[in-house]
């Protein structure tokens, strides 16, 4: 059962106060006092308590470990869209829930689960299209909600495949099902706001940026529509999230070279710079970096004391050519955060794990936790062998930069 409050910090007039969120007259996800209206997210923090005030106990009541999982790029190619139509009860409808059923236990068991929403939604009824300009059925949002996702990053090279209208349509449907999102926006205010979630007594802010939009220009008069990678902006946004009350800042970033297991120069340099950045308290500005875009699993590495997942690979894909079958493989990072005893108000990673995942072409097409299924005695021996091979290949990529020696563990459930 999820213990987190799912809160989208993407509306004007929002205030973060006393460990919770004030949206209009409502206070969600915290038990502290409401702040004055002018104390808004990203503003200067409230004055520190008097030096004569007793220091609060840390961790406080209700503060404890929480788990965060993330999954890779969701790219519904035409064959997957057809599968969702075949799985639907009504002609002309689409149902993606069965596609995600195999990983739903893993996603829903986490306190926080993050997806990467690669593509926009088309108009109701279609047409729905694949590469190079994707448009998917909006029922995908319902399946993501059903699977248990708490937030989705939306900045990618395909965000503008159906223009600003497609961008807005996608965010409207994520709002409809109650999934916070970050990376693309319908207003300047929304563009400045991270997704904010709550777990273990911590406020967790998610930021998201992409390297580009496949040459499609940003909408005229709306330069804020898609967050583009800019080191200084990323760090400024991370510090604003801290000032607004975030205990943990997670960065999702769409970067790297497609089909390349090793991180490229941009990834390595940006990861080094971002993880080296420290606030006035000497603590990291960013607590976790999660990468997307590459189509194939990339390594994990602890850099400057911060975990970087260079690339998870695609969670939902259907590559058929023999030289691209790796595009159906991905990893699932799972990090456990706990209050940092030495730094009140901050959480730190106390356990780092990964699982492996596979878009099984079937039939029928399904997304499978490969590391979970490899030892499932209810499956035919041939299937277990196939999943074990996938698990081995993804594990080799994930550990290729020494993450095992840095404490990363391979999980099977």
C-alpha cells in the first residue's frame, strides 16, 4: 500500500509550508502550521528559529525510510497501441493495464514510483502514430495510475511531436488521473515548479530536462513549454526546491547517445558538475540523478557521493530487428532513503538496488520484471531461461562502471 501523498506542485498560488503543501485553502501531506500566503514555493525560506529555542529531535515522529523506484522510457509503438486495443473490452477503446500488470507489484510496492512519459497523446480516436512523430491513446494515463506511479517526467526529444496542443493534452490527462508531472508545461508558473511528493515524512522534489526536441522549435511565445538542459538552471531550480522545503531533490534528465551503453561526454561532464555542486550548508544540491533516452541500459555510478543512473533503457518498447533487441531491455533502480542523522532536514540513500525489466514481445506483448521472473517456478523452463539471459545482460551494463563495489545490489523481487 502506498504511504506517500501524491501532490503536483505545478499550479500558481501554491505554498509549501510546515512540511506540507498549501493549495488554495487546502493543506495536503503534512501536519505543520499553514504559512502566510506570501511564503510560496521557491521563495526565501522562513527565518530560522531563535538561537535560544531547543533543537528539535531528529528524526522526528513519523520520519523514517522510504523507497523510490524509477522506470525508463515509455514508447508505445504501433504494435503496442494495437495490443492495447486488443486488450480493451470495447471496440475502439484502448487498455494498457495488462501491459503493465507484470511490473505493477514492483511499482505499487514502492513508496514513490517515477515513470518517464516519452511521447504525447493524440486526439481522442486518433490517428495514433509511431516514429518519427509519436501520438498515443490517452488511456495510457489510466494504466500508469493503475500501476501505482506517483509522478512522471515528460521532457524528451518527442515532447513536441504533436506540437503544443499534444503537450497540453498529455498534461491534461495526467492531471485527470491525478499523476503529478514535470518537464513540460502549459504556463510559465508550471514550468518553474517541480513535482512534489511526500514519503517517510520527507518532501521529495522531482526536476526534469531534455537535451532537445528533435529540431522541433519551442512553441512561439512559449519558450517555457519544455525544460531544456542547462546546468545553471538545473542547479538554480534545485536550490529553489530546497528553499521551498524539499528534503530530497531527484533529477530526471533525458540525455546521452542512443544505442550506446557507455555514457557519453555530455553525460559524464554534466553528472560530474551537478553532483559536485553544494549549497551554503555544504550538502549536495541534488540527491539522485536518473537518466533516460538511450534505448539501452546504461551503468549506475556513485559520483561525488551521489548516485547517478546514466540510463535505464526503455520500459515499454517493441524493437524487432536483431541488432536492436537490446532496446526491449531496461533496469529499474530502487533507492531507500532515510533521515540523515548528522543533517537535520536531509535524507540520504542508505540502500541502492536495481532490478531488470523486459518488454516481452509475446504474444501477447507484456512488460516483465526479468530479475523477478527468472526464478519463477510457475513459468516454463524456456521462459525462465530467456528472462535469466536478459537479466544477465542488463546486469552487465548496469555494473560496467564499478557500481557493485560502490554498494549497488542486484534485487530479484
